[in-house]
């Protein structure tokens, strides 16, 4: 896929999502894709290596969260991996300040390279675990929006994300389909941690049959001080 083919495809998907991209934004996405494929030969960043699939399953999928993010918001992307959805959000929404959090330092090195090569401002990659940074006073209850894509079950994910959100802020959680059982089993954890489910939006990615769900959880109360629990505990013993 050459640049012109890439541009047409990304423009089409973005238009379907009611997002208008500039030429400069498309160039950044293209460079991001090339860096992803280059680094993926050295470290495992993604199993998706077909360029058309990257455009749809990584880029288009990531920017579906943009409409949930208020202007000039401070956003934390937990378990960002290769930068999804945080870097695509930043390319589309330059007004948003972005922090990318991941527990694997090799990924942080990749993210730093992307940030440098794309000359991105007001975005940083941080090495660490959600359970530890959720107790850090510089991170806890400090973000307008906290997001994550395909990291864990909702009950576990709630303990990772909700402590980071400001009162009046929100968690925007990217999931697949058929969430009813998972949502029901996570309601107690969400409420206990100071959250309340605002909306559950189901949709299909552009020009595909791939179902996605975005769950928005409002932060309406303080998270109890003892949460998140120490690393590994939320996954082993979810709040129930």
C-alpha cells in the first residue's frame, strides 16, 4: 500500500466516523504505521501487520473514542501497548494532553521514538503498572478522561482505571461485543470505586462487520484510599 492508497482509505474511514483529517494528520498516521511495522520486527507490538488491517483495526478503531473527549482534556491511556488509542487520539485531537502508561519498557522506547519522529507535543510515555501509578498523587484522580483498549475484564479494568479519573471526569473503555454478562458482573466494582455507568454504545467499524462497544463510566465519588490494590491483586481477586 503506497501513501496515496493509505490516504484514501484512512480518509474514508475517518469520514464514516464523522472526523475530517488534514493532510498533515494523514502523514503522521502513515509515518506511525511505518514505525510500527519497523519496530514490530524487533519487538512484539502487534499481531496485525497487514497495512489495510492496521488502518481499520488500529487507527479507525482508536479514533472512535474522540467524540467522548472534551476539549482541552487531560487523557490517560492505560496499558497503551503500541499506543492505541492514545497516539491516534493525539494526532486527531491536538488540543488533548495525553499520557501513555504501559508496564513494558520496550514498548515505552517505541512510543518515545514515535513521539519524537512525529514531533508531537503535550504527550508522554510512562513506564509503570496501573496498580502502582493509581496510588501516585501526581496521577491519582488527576485526569479528565481515562481510556483503555482490550486490557482486561470490566471488573478488573475498573480498578485499574477509575482511581485515575477526576471527580466529574470519566473512563472511556473500549471493548468488543456481547458485554452484557461482563457489565453485570462489574457493576458492584464500578459503584464501589466511585463510578457510574453513563452509556454503553455498540457500533460496527467502517466497511466491516466488526462489532465494538464503548462503555463510558462517570466518576461521581472518591475512590477508597486502599484502591487500587497491589500489583496483580485486581486480576486475581476482582471486586465482586
